C-alpha cells in the first residue's frame, strides 16, 4: 500500500469534521444546540491530528475514537475535543491554561483559537514529545511544563479560560483561584462511573456557576503529594 500523503490526511480531516457535525446534530437535545462553534471546527481542519499520535496509529488519527498515546493515556475522540472547546469558547485574545497536555493536540487547536496557551503535563516523556511536535509545526504560543495539573500554573495566572482533560470529584481549588472573574473552566466532574462534562463560569464575586453537558469517561486527574 502506498504511504499516506498530506492530501490524504487533509481528506480524512474533512471527513472527521463532518462526523463531528453529524454527532452534534444527533445530540442536539442534550447539548442544547445542533451545531458546534465554526471557529473550533475550522481550527480542527487546520491541525494535523495524525502528528499528535504515535506514528503507527497515524492512519487511525481521524476516526471518531480515543487512541492510546502511551503511559496509560489517550488522545480523546475528536467529537469530545470539539465539544470541550465549544463549551470553553476561547477568544482570540484569551490566555488559556490546559491541564493534561498529552502529545499536544488540544494545545495546538487551542493555539489556533487563543492568544497564549500554557499547558501542564504530569508525565515528563509526554511533555517532551508534545513540545517537539508543537515546535515542529511552529506553535510558538504554547508553553509546556511538567507538573501536578491540579495546582495549575500560578506564574502565568490569572487565566481567561481553563481546560482540564482529566476528571475529578470536584474542581481543584487552585484552578478556580487562577481563573479570572468572568472566566470559564471546562472539565469532567464526578465519580468514575458517572462523570459529566461541566462548564464553570466565575463571576465578579469569585462564585462559580456550573452548567452540565453530556456524560463522559476520562482518566482521573493525577496529583503529586
């Protein structure tokens, strides 16, 4: 079989976005709307997702499924990537904190949508691989560090938006503290068997208002004691 070319991958990306749109339409009652943010979908059309998976899985990168990336971690299915970003509503001048870099795919899409992205990854090997992939593609507005994501990245706080790609029973207090008034945090919350994707809006009085989306299943947010 001939090797895949950039043209082939571009075709698969278009198909991926079409599947995301169908999935959103089928879940319109649960989501409250039948379409996702066009800016998010356009960004996902631009980012070569196959670069952010292990090379042997590149041809599977655009299927609507999660894929293993090593160290018992996965890259989320494209629809979930799109839905989380749709809920987050990143703006072009936003500074965004991402918790759970993985191999860097979500950070790359965020870099297409926001002004600056700071991303924390607990697995050193994944962080270094993500950094190499992002540098290879020229995403100079993404900064990565190795650490406990539940503690955020205080040096660059406060953040306009925070995206967490791991679940917890409750939102980590440090992340809420590092969120600007008027900002939004999106993450899966709840016990392992009953997680829900949640958006938390922080008001001027530092109170958080939660809004639920759909049931999901994510790995737990790892912490360092």
